[in-house]
């Protein structure tokens, strides 16, 4: 009798506990989209709004950047000023001159190295893979890089800067691509070898087409890093070659845009437009490249 009288009470408490937990879970699920939206607005939307709005203000209104709209929009005047005074065309072509060869070189060499490292399972190759991806966490020694480039006669040249970027981001490509190659069945390569294909032909006809999603992701990331880099460009080619972020840094530090936040933000918008267009066009490739390895 004691157990029969206690049982309903325990059952009631269990139901109450489940209802309370379910209510809390349902409330949190309802609030999650709101919290995520607020975080996006605060962390991304507000800074972006300040940049866009300030780029259209006059110098007097832009002295203290804020969320307020300008009295009169000055986009045309501000963009014209930074186009001429900021050497924007020269910086654009200088950035392309460095970025395009660096990205192509690091993708080709990195994907080839990743294919070899993914297909070799010995301890020596495992150590080699660990060394190859160590560049992700180990920062490059800027002083050593500059001294080495001077010894090679490449300091202040586009070739030297391309080599620096390839060395810096080779680890990123190897890390991305090696894991993806390991998901590709060996039978595809074996079938191509039976048909008489050599290693380079196997890579070019079998492996490379399958790497398009992950290589697209790596391309966007590396383009973003190289396009916006000012630190390494300042030490390697500073003053000898124009790039967009380097020109912005130089003219701002020289006092040309001192307290001219409307011109600085206008320059930032023009500098970001090419990558923004590329990102919008290739965003599906980026997402598929990040998730394809897990899906396979």
C-alpha cells in the first residue's frame, strides 16, 4: 500500500519535471533566432553601417563617426577624391599582380603535396604532414624573411612578395585538401593507372576535378588574406610597389587623410568591392567546400 500511494506522487513529479524542462527548451528554441540576429546586428551590422554612412559624409560630419545619416550624401565627391589622391588604380593592379600568381601557385603546389601526403600512410609521411601544417600555428619570422629576400635579391619585388605569400598559406591549403583527398576512393586512381595513366595525368583527370569545392574555399580565403594584408607587404615591398591596403596605410600615416574618416572609409569600400563581388558569386562553393568532406 505504501508503494501504491507513493507511486502517483512520483509520477506527478516526473511529469512536472518533464513539462518544465520541455518549456525551457521550447523557450530557448524560440529565443535562439532572436539572439543570433541581435549578435549579427551588433557585431557585423553596426560597424558596416558606420563605414557605409561615414563614407558619404562631409569632413565636418565625419570627425566623430557615428550611426547618424549624413545631412547631404557625398559619395561621388569622396570616391573621386580617393581615386585620385590614394593611387587606387595603381594599388588595384599591384594587388592583382601579387595575388593572382600567389593564389595559383599555392593551390597547384599545395594540392599536389596534399595528394601525396594523403596517399602515404607511413610514419615518415605523417611527420612530414605535421611539419607541413605547422605553419598554421607558427607565425612567420618577418626579420628572417626580409633578410633572406635581401640575400636572394628579391627584397622589394613582386616575385619576393609572391614567394612569401605562397610560403605562408601553403599550410592552409595542405590542411584543407589532405583531409578531402583521403575521402576519395583509391579505386578511381587504380582504374586510371590500369588504363596507362601516369601520376600527373591521374591527378589532373581524376583528383583535381573532385577537389574543385575545397579548392574554391581555399581560393576565397587566401584571396581575402592576401588582398587585405598590409603587415608583410609593408616590410617586403613597402614603398616599391603599390597595393591597395599598403596605399591606404601610407597615405593615412602620412597625414593626407588625417581626421578625414569619410575618405578613409570611402577607400575601404572601394578596396573591398572586388572581393565582395567574388564572395557573393562563390558563396555556394565556399559552403560546399567546407561541408563536403564531412558529407562524404
